[in-house]
C-alpha cells in the first residue's frame, strides 16, 4: 500500500527527537492558551501561528499539530475543575465533569477526558488518513433540509438537560433563542433587535454569554452564600486514577463520541457543538447508570470530550481533500498550510504528498504528546482546587476578563458580562438550568438560517423539509422521540389499570 | 563614558523594541475561506515573503450582512489603532446602503484597491443546464423555481443575479436568492444540487470547476476570462458586466503616519514578486489604486451602487 | 422570606422580555416572498413563547411551586445569603465596565481581583491588592506576548 509506506516515511520524520520536542512545545502552548475562557481553538491557533514561522517546515507542522490538539483539549480542564467552560465545545463536559470534581473524582474526569481525546483523535486521524475522500462527500450530500432536520434532532435530544422543571428549562431555552435573534439577519440583511446600537449589529457573542453565565454567575452565587470555611473536600479522595469500573464505563462513550463527532465535524455547518450535544444525549439514554446523570456520570464526560476532539479532526477532511475551510479554525489552518506551499484541494496528495504525510504523521504524534503531557499533569491540575477560595474566584474573574476583553475589546461585551452574570446568579437561586440558554443561543440561529433556506428553495412548500431521504429519516426519528415515550407510558398505565381490575 | 553607556543602553532598548514582533490586527468581514478572508490573508503572505512586513497578523473573521457586521466590529474595536486594517470591497459598499448601516466607510481610513475578482455563474456538474441560455430559459419559465445562491443579501452576487433577471425581461425583485456566508458554502450547495445555480468569484469557484465538481456557465466580466471556457454574459446576449473589487481600509482615526506607512507597504508589495505570484494562483486581476485616487473611486462606487440597488428595488 | 416563596417578579421579567421581542418583531417584515418566514416572524414567535411560558410560570408560582437553590461547592449548607458578599462580587463584575477603557486592563483586573477577595472575606486586604496587581500584570504581559490584544498599560496616559 502506497499510503501506508508514505505514512511510515512521514513517521520517520515526525519521530526524530528534535521534532518530538517541537511537538511537546506546541502541545504545551496550545493547552496554555486553550484553557482561557472565551478563547477557542481558532483564536488560539491564530495567536500562536507566528511562533511556528521561525522553524523549518516539517518541524513547524509538527508543532502545529500539537497546538491544534492542545487548543482543542485545553478547555476541558477548566470546565471540569472550575465549571467554567471557555468555548462551546466543552460546555457539555462541564455538566457532568464538574459534578465529578465536586465529589472528589476530578482526576478521573480529567483522565477520561484526556484518554478519550487521545482515542478519538487517533481514530479520527486514522479516518482522515484512509477515509477522507468518501467522508468529504458528506459536504455535498447535506442540503438545507438535512441540516435543519439534524438541528431539530439536536434540539430534541438535548431536552434531557432541561432539568426537573420543564417550564423553567423551556424559559432558559427561549432566553437563549431570544438572544440569538439579535443582530443583522443574514438572510435578508435586516437589523433585528439592535435598538439602534451599532455594538449589537454583530449580535450577541456566544463565548461572552457562556463565560458570563458559568464563571461570573457562579462567582456571584458562591460569594453570596460562602460558608467561609477552607476547601473541605480532598480533590483526590476518589483516587488519582480511573478505576476499573471507570474504564469499563468510558470506552464505549469514547467510540460513540468519535463516531458522532468525526462525520459531523466534516460538514460545512457541523462545528463542535452539535456533536457534543448529541453525544451527551446519546450517553444519557444509553447509560446503565441513569441515576448518576446530573450528579457526575463519567459517560457524560467521556462521550462529549471524544466527540469534541473527533470533530476537530473532521474539520481537516474537507480542508485537505477539497480545499474547503468549513470553520474559522480550518481557515486559519489553510493560511498556515499555504505559508509552506501546501495548497489544500483535490490535487494536494499529488502535488505535495511528502509534506502532507509528514503533517498527518504529526497529527498522530501531536495527539500522543497531548496524552503524555496531560496525564501526569492531572494530579497537578486538581491541586488548583486547593487554592484558597478568595484567590481562586478572583483568579477566575481575571481569566474570564482576558478572554472577554481580549477577543473584541468591546465595552458592550463587558456590560453583557455583568448583565448576563447577574442573570446567571438569579437562575441559580431560582433553579433554572443554565445549559439550555447556550443550546438555544448556538442552535437557534443555525436552525433558523437552514429552515429559511430550505423553505425558500422549496418556494414555501413545507414538504421541502422532508424532501431528501436523509431529512425524512431524521425527522422520523424526531417524531419517534416525541411520540414513543408517551405512548409507551400510556400503554403501561393501561396495562396496570387492566391488571388491577 | 556614562553618557555613552546610557546611549548604548537606549540603542539596545530601541532595537529590542523594533525587533519585538508587533502583529497587525486584521478584520476579514466575511466567512472563512471566502473572498474577504483571502483578501485579508494573502497580502500579508506576500509582504512577509518580500520582507516588507514580517511581524505577522492576527485575523478575525466576521461574516454576514454584506460585511457590515465585520465593519461594525472593526470600528468598535480598533479606533485609532495604526496597526489595524480590514479587507473590504464592493459588497461592503452595497451592504452599507442596504442595511442602512450606522457604521459606514466614512468611519474608516481608505487605503487602497488591490484586485478585481470577476464573477462567475455556475451550476453543479449533474445539472441539466449546459449553457447560460438554458438557465435563463428556466428562469423565464418559473423564476421562483430557480434558486440562485451567493454571498450575503444585496451583495455583488445578489446584484448580478437581479441584473441577469432584469436583462432577461424578468422582475429583478422576484429572484429566489439564497444568501450564504461565503462562496465556499455556496459551492457545496450547487455541487450537491441543493440549489440550482450560484454566483461567486472566479477565485472561489475555479478550483472546484477544475476538479470537475461544478460547471461554469458564464463570467460577469466584459470579455472572456483567460483559462475559463465560458462566455461573458455580454457575449451571451445579457447586457450585464459587474466585478467584485477588493481592497483595504485602515482603522478609524488612523494617524497620517499610520496611513502613509500602510500605503508605502502596499505600494512596495504591489511592485514585489510575491504579490504577482499571489495574483496568479488566486486568479485575481490586478487593480491597484492607492491613496486619494482610491478615495475618489469609493465615492463613485457608492453613487453607482446606490443607483443599481434602487433600480432593482432593493433599497428605496 | 416571603419574597422567595412567591417570586412573581420572575414571571413578570420573562413576560416583559417576551413583550419587547414581540413589539420589535412586529416592526420588521414578517413574511418573505419564497420562504414565507421573514426576518420578523421568528422574533414574534420567540417573544410570544416567552410570554406564554411566563404565564405558565406565574400559575405555577401561584400554585406554590418550590424554588430550591442549586447546589454548588463552597456554598453553606443552609444557603445563608450574605448581601455583603454579593454586593462586593457584583461590584467586582461591574468594575470593568467603568474602568477598562481609561485605566486599562491591569488596573481594572487589580481592582476586580481585590473586590472579589473582599466578597470572600479574605483577611488581608493589603496583601490581596498586591497579589491582584502581580497576577494582573503577569496575565497582561504573558497573554500580550502570546498575541492576545489586551490594550495598553494605562490607556488614559497613552501607554
């Protein structure tokens, strides 16, 4: 096999000691910037790109792969330990991961995230190596009705995070949807809900809402109810490592998360959010320990983290095979590749095969380096929880400010931070779930655009929404999710009633 | 002696200051992989290759609404920053008119027009339409049934679609136009047959046409475009010629020194070899116009676009 | 507390939010030639949804639905509310709005850091201010080095 031989040549380069060192440095820097709340992978890579300009092309690629995976992984540490997800892809990780950390299982949560990221990254890179062309075709197969149906499915399946009170869950969801409508409407160019403020033309910045709701809301809430005692739990109480049961419960979510994340990441409108939502929902339905969900179930960390990392590799598929950058991260990668004379596209493997194989080999190495760097650090990271509370929360605020102020230098974002932070406080006091706000804010605008595109193409015919086989199947699944559980419980109730008479 | 030491120290500090990388802050008011994105990134590559500006740059992509979303953010975030530039072009001029944007090009510092990107009309390879005449005939039969994709609502692509309809004696307001964030999104949509046709720049569509994914039916320049086997719209009997020029503006309230510094860099880049290579690989036509000439051109362009948009009923 | 048992103001706030959205949405074009759904329709729809949900919430509140506070680490078991802590923490979150533009990132962060340590009743205010200054300056320098745009050291003085 030519591909295998070429890949081995790539490895021969990537595994040289000096290149391994570059991989380590890249991974470290990627993780360091990636942990900042509000600074996602795209920005991390963009910020660190100039650093790679001073080294030789192959070394630069290797460093680059490290930055890429380090940036993707960085967000999970703060999500798990401090309940402050910094980007949308690690929000679902925070839901269960932080509950685990509070029970003293933080090390296990970090470990399953790190190993899950490694497993998903490796499988997805294998997929990229051998299956890229067929996976890339997905970009052409998906039409607006398909995207809309996929988003409908994501909406329905994440209804599991709505919390105990459905009404308050829906209010949270609708608040997110309402926020998502602000700004210029892309389909018509009309200004919506901007109230004449130019700063609102670009809409509500998702990461600002995310960081404010989680980090600022939590700080206000804890400050107002602080017991004053020193940290009362030992972060290592549950053992520094994953138990046998943890392994048994993690490996399937890793694989499922990979299977969900990789293909969706390869779609032009896929992103990392929908895969993590779907993975979380799937694990919650499939788990053997449903009672643990919402209180720190390891599956809820393993699945979404794997999905997040797999979607990152998925982004590379249309980029390398078609030259199509489908996300901000991919656009930055494209620019970096072009720096070294790589022109991604259909002819990439023919024109510059050796460089591409070095890059792909680097992805494997970068991924491994991430694991080597992060597993030993797990014990160190959990010690973050020993920081005295005044300094821990004050530090969180500073990191949140770096993220929020550093992205756009916008006063409106700071005002939003305060306002949304207060909202997060009220929501905690009156037991409104937090996650649905973000789900509404992320999925709402995507779903609206696809719905209006699909209807416009079908000239207003609602049947256009199920006009493709894929959309028909997905919509049918949605209907089943809505209809089957009530019907089952109704029949069960009837049977019980019949049995008692 | 002491004075020399201080002098030497000062010199060291100054050189260290100069040597420290000071990356430019760059806004691309379009989705990743689109025209504004390339317009933002490519000049920096060329300037770095020719050693004109080597401090690198941090890019922000803000697509949608003809680029006015990106413009608003650029103006909000970078007032008085001599190191901040933004890629822009004809779509932004139209977008400001269409959206009645409170932030306009009056708020920024015009630098230069750099290139022109000829538009192309394309369909998927599996499409039944072989020529532009086939497409226009289908539009005449059922205008709503022919969905045409392209960049943001009211942009050059939208205007071109409306002008084609008008040229065929149809109501330009009734074109079923589907706005996408970038040409990269529109190209997968026609490639997979989700929409009937799409209009975008040569630079975005040519690679996919070369790969056999899409078929280019016509180009929107006056004459045929070298390397593309398709007639111009004028040649096909539709009296439409429209280009998508692109260039750079600087931050609001940029200092005169800052403006001169960028004009100087761009002029040197334009004369350099690396830029010629970029023009070639991107399929762009050179359209360099800097300084005061560009300011005058912007005024003309604004008046022209307002006229066209009014004619086709997109603004009142 | 009586107010916490019957927090009608929650429903009122949600309803008000919905009404503003409906009102704004009705001023936009509701329909579109081909998609039928114009830019205004989703705004009106979401706004109406908020109003309906607010009504249901109001009914629930009248029916005496319980509002149990969410659990969090470091929170006292009896959920005793310290308005002192809340006021200082809120001030810490608000101070960037007032000072970021003129006093710059470092001073803003130092103040915010100090206010949060006050909220958590740290025993050594002077030391906290020093730690805040060191952490802020360190973060500013390090992340600026990595290319994050955090602005000058003291913008009002032009540096």
